[in-house]
C-alpha cells in the first residue's frame, strides 16, 4: 500500500470534506470507512452561508446549487395555530453574508464530496473499521479490526457520534435529549395541497416541531418531525415508536397532522449530543466533526461544523507547508485546537437552548411567540456569529448572542449566559 500524508477514519461528510480540503494541498490522503460502501442515510440538510462560502472556495457550490434548492425565506410558524412568528429573508441574508442559504439532499452533498475526492486522487477504502489509535514521535496510526495498520504523520478521527477515538479525550457518553426525529422525502407531485417551495418552514409546537423544504430543484418535499418521547422520559427502552409520533402531534394544525402519514414510519432517529470537550488534539491524532462536537440539530450546523473543521485544518496546514508534502503538523494542529473547540462548544450549547425555545408550552410558549413576532426580519443578531466567515484564529471569532440563558452550559462550564 502506498504511504499517506494523512489518514482519516470515517467517510461521512466530515471525513470526506476534510480529505478533499487536504488533497487540494497536494497531500496524499487515505480515508478508512467502516461500511461496505460510502454513503449517507437520511434526507435533507440545510447549508447556511458559513458553509456555502467554503463550498464556493472548493469550486463545488455551483454543483451543489444545481442539486439543491436556494429558498427565498425561512419561516417559523406556531405548530398549533400555524400563524407566522418570525422569518429570515434568505435573499437579504445572502447579500449580507455573500453566499446563499442552500438546502440539499444529504446523499447529494455526500456524493459531491465523494466525487471530488475521487477526482483528487484520495485513497478511499471501505470495510475498514478502526478500533485503535497509536502514535510514536512524528507518526500516528489507525488500526482496523482486521489488524491492518495505517500510518501517517497525522491521523484524523471523523468517526461520528460513537467515535472510538474520542475515548482518548473524554470518558463521556452521548447525552440523550429524549427527542426523536422522523424523516421523509416525498415527490412534490404526490402532495395533495400547494406547498411553497421557496420557503423553509419550521412549525414549533409544545414538545415537538415539524420542518419542511424542497429538494432536488423542487422535485422532492423534505419533511422532518421531531418530538419528545414520553417513553424515553419514563426510561423505557422501546422509545420513539410511531404511536408516540401521532400522539405528540395530535394538537398541531391540520397541515402538520396531514403530513405525518407521509413520513418514513419504519425508522426513526433518537436525538443525542455530547457535552463539549476542550481538547481535540493529542499529539498527531485529532478529532473532527461529530466525533468532536455532535450537536442537537436545532441550529442545523452539525455537518457545517464538520466541513468548517476540515477547512480550518487545511488552511493552517497550507500556511505551514514546507518543501514537498512536509507540513509543520504540530503548528497546524495547535492552530486548529486553538480555534475550533470554543466555536463548536458555543454552537452545541446554543443548539440545546434553541431546542428548549422551540418546544415551549403554555404561558412560556405565548411569551415566546410575542417576542418572536416583535423581531424585525432584518435583525441578524442571532445569525452574525454563526453565518459570518469561519474564524481561523480565536481573535476572529465573533461575539455570540443567544436568546435565552444556556442553562446546560452553566452546568457544564459555568461560562456563557445570555450574551458575550
Ligand atoms: P457521521 O455522519 O456520523 O460520519 C461518520 C462516518 O464514520 C460514517 O460514515 C461511519 O460509518 C464512519 N465510522 C464510524 N465509526 C467508524 C470506525 N470505527 N472506523 C471507520 N469508520 C467509522 N447538520 C447540518 O449542518 N445541517 C442540517 O440541516 C442538519 N440537519 C440534521 C437533521 C437531523 C435530524 C440530524 C440527526 C442531524 C442533522 N445535522 C445537520 C447534523 C449532521 O447530520 C451531522 O452533524 C453530520 O452528518 C456529522 O458528520 P460526520 O462526518 O462528522 O459524522
């Protein structure tokens, strides 16, 4: 087998986008994926300007846009009475941040990176389940369950929520939110009432929410139904079943209830994140993507953070590149470590807070609705710190603003509250 400059464990969106970013520097990159083939399960994914900016730099934005939909508005509605609470003008947002807000099928995004990696000569290996990581001086290695050892000057673990590599860094476990997501894409022609595909719509309701938007140039309608599972709260193993889906949305508006039979009702995703950790780099081994910072999906930034991680790491490697393929990896990894954990910590904790905001009930729901209705469409205080250019150094990281105190953050780190 040929030698590699970088070995990446995990061929999801994080691993492949990072492989492509590093291969653009002329580095020889090998990706080890445990599955029989590369691919993504699931439905749509939202890509905010902090991601489309990177796709543009990679020369992939045009293809991504051709495969997706660029909507005009993102609208938040109350799931009970369907009234509009607040909206983002996505065309104005594009002018503000310089890049579009795009929605795309996740398998299309994954395929885009896979094709780009193939064209760039990335070595793409399947059926390679990495079970151990070691290092010795200026070499690190990933060992698979078949006993194969893959060595390189740097090994990146992009092995997702249940990361094996993360055990080097933290003795933690995924945190259950007790929420579950159902997904479903249907041909738009099969939807028996008009749906405005120029909008991404989020219906927020008591302990539940429903999202829909168009995919593949408007041929498909993507739907996501998320709710809190009473069985999960009761500690039962069998949680998130379709009867719970129907019960959770029983009090929502007609449109949302009508869509429930059109979800994929034979599979569902239990929603986990992890508490943030401060250290992602150990010598020549680094965490990336969900392995480092799996979020709840309420800010739609999980895959984006993974793509940003790869872009930041590659940019620091580029700046520290010597003759041939030599890179000052200590310097590049230190620069990556200096900037990414703090940004992602903020996103993970803010996502939890937004989840609470979306799912309020009773008087707190009414108060939330009053505040959201009063928000100006052109108020970008909630998005500037996320959708602006990805920081390469801590000094570039913008001040953040969140609508409610990060109670979980208080417990974990004792730091962020409302604004900083
Ligand atoms: P994964 O996608 O988990 O990929 C890990 C890869 O590593 C997999 O291919 C796996 O097979 C492989 N692997 C695992 N273990 C090993 C091993 N030991 N050896 C070798 N290979 C291994 N994000 C957004 O940005 N926008 C959104 O709109 C959005 N919506 C979401 C909606 C829902 C309902 C959910 C659940 C998530 C959403 N996300 C969204 C989050 C996003 O899907 C994830 O954050 C992202 O896919 C993480 O990518 P990753 O490559 O880091 O990890």
